[in-house]
C-alpha cells in the first residue's frame, strides 16, 4: 500500500471515531432518517394530490359557470 492509501484510511478512522463520540446509535440512525424521509414524501405527495384535485375542481367549476352564462 502506498502512503496516500494509508492516510485516507487514517482519515476515515479519525472521522469515524469523531462521529461515534457524538453518541448516535449507529444501527438505528439510518432507519430513523428513512422514517422521517418517508413521512416528508408522504406529506409532499398528499399535498400535491390535494392541490391537483383543487385545481381540477376549480377549472371544472369555472367551465360550468361559463357554460351557464
């Protein structure tokens, strides 16, 4: 192994040790993040669907009112 590879591995170990000192449970952290990301996507899709239905309803109501007039 050359010197650069050893330095990269040392840097990775130093970063890993610093990250572990923060006290995060490493096994559960990605699961927690995934849960929050899924919640965010759920609310985004829900809001987009509600907005789309509202726009379509408004458009149809507008056409109906124009047809009456």
